[in-house]
C-alpha cells in the first residue's frame, strides 16, 4: 500500500494494524518513497516459547556425556581429615 505522509497522519493506527497483519505500507512525500512500515519479526507466544526451550533442552541432554563427579574434584587438596595439604 502506498500513502502520502499527510494522509498517513490521520490513519496511523489503521496503518499499523495493517502492518501487523503482514502488509507493507509505503509512505510517500511528493510521490517519492520516504519510509516504510513493515511487519516486525514474528512474536512467539508463551506456549510456543516453552515448547522450543524443551525441544532444545532434550536435544542438549541427548548429546551430553557424563564427566567426573564435581563433588570429589578437589579431594587431592585435602588429607583424610579435611585439612589442607
């Protein structure tokens, strides 16, 4: 859709709604294009965001390999009584 800036002033709310619906709005001045109102990136709802996070978590868990136990990783620094060596 093409519309002059002067006409767009009175219809801004409607033009934004049209852009939200996926339509590109071109603003003109003296029949020359000066600006565009375009749809922003897709907004993901809460449920979809949760599904994506769970999907990524499952994929990461499938690739994870167990390593040494971190609870015992500093034992070499202490003797059997818990005193630093």
